[in-house]
């Protein structure tokens, strides 16, 4: 099976996660794909294939060398984002893309005028949607690449390597993918998530991240008799958000600049709820951002009465750079693998996070490598077959280089 066929097979499964769910995985449909994937790994001859009750899959490609070399791992998530539908995906291949507009469906066009990233893949074979769903290259491309690489190593015994562990998990898109990951069972010295963007991406710096839930209590009174009595929680919600500087939001920031992002507001006169995410690469500024939101609440409570505004803050993950810096050999190996695979590395900070960030803080250094998806989380998402093939080559090279680790 070639990688395009493998990936397109994966896209036929709806694996969208759900943020407000209390179950693991967050949606039962993820388990349907997980069971399919488990069987595929067994059919491809991997060993120690197991799936726990939460849908976490682990498997091994046994080593073929007598040397004492590290056991390393590759990880990808199989849930898809909440931003667009993941059901009834109609993936198709645009062969030898000519650099022009692509009609995904009648009236729905993916154009390099709006998405200039397309031009970097002129002459390649790209997989697109019909413009009504996302594609799911984030991160089923990563899964396809890992499985394809294991099959390649299985069939090429001349490439010497140690034990290779692979793992696939649910619920990354809702920030829960690493929460139930069994690092001890995985048993690796280090690992890589195949969850980056376009070719060459190599990421080991990510945001420190927190979520904030702001609850504002109001007092509802008939509008005709509201003077000096009503406290309109909806209006106070607007006032709260007005404290956030326009320079500190996603729309106006890039690179290492952090932000506050208002995800949503649910409000009426008696009560308003605001949901924020807080992001910053610098740990000190990250803590200052959290303190800033608390200070807004304090100011408004002084103005409107104690207990009017309450904040529930929860850290989500931290910048993996803290854990990668003492283990830079895991990056050096990737850089060498990319060089030997004809891939130009693009080392950039992630303006987001991966499961690898949480895993790094649990003792498993885990930087992030490109999987090839572009414009993910939306109906204009696409992935190049040639880029996926390059990712497979990088994975196999990492395994080969690690197989000579003690030379």
C-alpha cells in the first residue's frame, strides 16, 4: 500500500474530538478508527500491538542490530479538530498541480491568491477536500508516515536500527492527548511527534499555555425599574474584555509574541461566562499574563462589589524547550536525518502546542517534526504526497542514525 492510499483510507473515519466531553476518548467514534488502526498494525507485522480502553495504541518494530542502542519512539494523534466537520471527507488527488486555482466543488475554490502556500507545491501531487470538511492531515498524515516508515524498515533489513516504538492517541486537539499517555509502558529514551506543518518544520519551542474561565454575576431587574439596581453581566463582560490590549491578541501577534485569545462569550443579564486561552513562550511573561487577568477581576470587584467577577485558571502545558535544551542530541539527529534526506530544516517556535510538550515534562523529550499538512483545521487543508514521502524518509533516517548512536 502506498502512503497516499493509506492516508486517504484514514480520512474516511470521522474522528473529531469534543471539548466539553467528560469521557476518554472524548468521542466514541475515535475508538472505531483506533480499532481499525490496531488491526492494521497487526496485519503489517508489528509486535506488542495493544490498545487500552481509552484508545491509546502502542506497538513495536523490533530492532535488527546486536548493538546496545536507544529505544526511540514516534507519536501521532488520530483525532481531528473542532473547527470544521470531520465527517464524510471526500479526499481526492490533484496530480501534478499546475499552480492555479483548484475547484474543490462547484463555487468553492482554493486559490494561491488567498493561499500562497499552494505555490510551494507546484508540480507535486496534492490531496485536497471537496471544500465542505477539513482533510485530517493533522494528524492522520503523521500516522500514515509513521506506519509507512515502519513497513519500509520491516522490508529493508539492511538498515540497522534498535527497537522502535510507535504510539497513536486520541484527543490532542482538545489538549488532552498526553494526559493518559503511558510513558513508562512506551519505554523510550526519547521520541518525536509527527505533527508539524509543511516540509522541513522542526519545532522544540512552544507556547506556555493556560485556560481561563471568567464568570461574571449580574442582577436582573425589569428595565423600567433598573436604575441603581441592575447589574448587567453581559455589559460587564464587554468591559472585562476591553482591558485586553489590541496588541496582545492572535490577530496582531507573531513569532515569539504571546497573546490572550477570547474563545467565546455566553451571557445574559444575570450571568456571563468568558473563555480565554493565554499563550507566551517566555515563562515569566506567561505568569504575568495570568496575573494581569486576575488584576482585571480585582479592579471590577472593587467597582461592582466583591464576588462579581471570578476566574478559574488552569495551566495546560509548558514550553518544551526547558526539557529539550539539556538533550540537544535529539535535535541533532533530526537535523542530520533531514540533511541526508534532502530536506532543508526550518527550526521555528510553535505558536501552539503538541502532545510532545506535555510528554517532555513527563520525562520523555519529544520535539515535533513536519507531517506535511497545510491550512489545517479548515476546508482548504491540503497535503502533498511528495512531502509525506519525504517525512517517511526522515523517519527511517532517524532510526538508522540512532542505530549507530554509540559508534
